[in-house]
C-alpha cells in the first residue's frame, strides 16, 4: 500500500510540467548562465582573498640607533677595527632589515602579503582602516635591546607590537604565521651564531611559508564558479519539492480523494509517511541529475563521493520531512497560503543566507555563520568543504544541523497531521 501511495504521487509529479521545469530545467539554466557569467569575477575574488595587507611601523632605524649601539659596545671593551667589524656584522644581521628586505619581499611570501612601511602613524586612525589586516610596530630602541639581549645576556627583552584585524581571520593568520616564524628565528640567533651559523640563515628559513600553506590548506583545491553554482542551485531548488507535494495533497483533499483513502482504511500516518518518502526520493533524484549534469556537461571533477553521498542523503531526508510538515500545514489550513509563503519568502531567505546566490561570507561573516544553521546552508558548506579537498570528518559539524531540522519537521508533522478526513 505504501508503494502504491508513493507511485501515485510520483505520477502526479511526472504528469505536471511545472514541477519538472522548476526542479530540473530552471536550475540547469541558472547554473549554466551564472557559472559562465561570473567565472572571472569569482576567480579574481579568490586570488585577492589571500593577500593580506601589513603595515610596518618602524619608529627608528639602524642609522638612528647605531650611535647608542657603538657606545654600548665600547663599554664592553670593543674599539677600533674590532668594533667596526662587530657593528657591520650586527647591521648585516639586523632582524628588522631581514624581515623587511628578505622575508616579506621574497616571492613565496609576497604572494600572500602586501607590505606598506611607515615611520610614524596615528595608530588610533590606522586601526579604523578595514583594509589593513595587520600593524607591526617596531619601537625606537628595538635594535639596541635585541643586541643586548641576544649577544650580551641582558635581561631586557626587546618588544614589539602586532595588531591583527578581526574582519578576516585567514589574512590575519597569514601575518601571524610570518611574524611568529620571524620571531622564532631572531630569538634563536645567539645560540646558532655560537655554533657558527649566521642569524640571517635562521631568520630566512622557509618555516613561515610552510605555515602559510597550512593556513591556506583549505584553498588547495579552488572552487570554480561552475561548481559553486551547481551546489548552490542544487540545494536551493530541492526546497521547492515540498511545495509541490503539499499542493498535490491539497488537491486530493479538494477532490475528496484523501477522504476516500481514509474511509478505505488507509491510516493517516501511512499517507504522511508516503509524503515523506516521496519527498526524499524526489530530492535524491533531482540532486543526482544536477550532479551528473555538472560532471558530464560542465566538466566538474567531483571528489569525496562517499562524503557527498552522506550529505545528499541527509539533505534529501530533510526535504522529505519538510514535505510532510508543509503538507500537514496545508491540510490543517485547507489553503495554499503556507506553500505560497514558503516558496515566495522562506526559500528566498534561506537561499540568500545559505549562499546560493553568492558567497555571503564576503559580505558578512556573521550572516555566513547564520547561514550555516540553515539546512541548505549547512549542506552547501559541507559539500564545498569536501570539494576543497578536506577529509570526510569536515561534514560532521554540519550534519547535526540537518538532522535537527529533520527532527523538528517530522515531530510537528506527527503532532499536527489530521488523523481523520479533512473537509474542504
């Protein structure tokens, strides 16, 4: 009996052209248009997104501190050619010079960081500039304190100040990785100098670049526009399935078909279960068709198929639960008002927050976080995370959102679904 009910509802979908157009034709058309029109825009955004802007505020220079350094070394018993030789060695291994003229301008690092140097700034005003991702301030006595601490066991530790923007955590992490590696290098310079290794070799090590690659590991496999909009339209148009199924159920009420089914001894719960399973099956078929379209027409290389299967099935179950719930509301109200509000407002809001139209994280991280708590947003984020090259474990944080929505829809459908015939 259950299979007969599911078959009946599937036939109603297939005989009606509107569901087929909206569920299959429209997403295919939009995917093709959006992925073609916005391909270059998205690629440019991805390239610029990993370039951090760092302002280096050096309140002094080697020339300004050289006199005090010479005076200090003279008190240590150095003079004449020996003093000049030590000064030249310290100048050559100045950690600020190495940071500014070797590390930050190297090809590997300059791909990620844009350096801007200033000698004096109004810090309060600069911190308001949202285009700046980090501000590194070198105090006026840094070089003197560094030499005293690193080579003469002075207890006065050289200090500097690094301010990082909270607007973009990835770009701030890039700067943090570089500065941490640089600090590690110059704090170890004394011990390695005694071992015969120049401090410049230590400070210019490739640890910083390796840390950058770890920070950007999620971007190892870029998401092209074709893949992004295939996933975006996939999760968006699956939300229209419940509206069609609930609309057919309302028609059956108006045509007295539903009441005849109840009088024939078919439990109302069985009818609700058929709506749930039909919605799940339609969502699976629709998503499979769109994924195959992306693979064979757009040439998308889908990876992590095991994780993709888990995500697609979980989202399809939610669509089935939503179908049962929306059907319940329409049978209760005996009107298409719930379906109209859902397709006209709820789907649009969910699609906007979930990122189907564009990457909302580029506009607001807060809205992106909110979007991840929508079922379509959680599904889209999970799929794109897998396609970026992440492991299966990345989806586990998103599945609870889907199953929470599924549980809520099923629970409300069970409680509210009419147990007897519905009069129109």
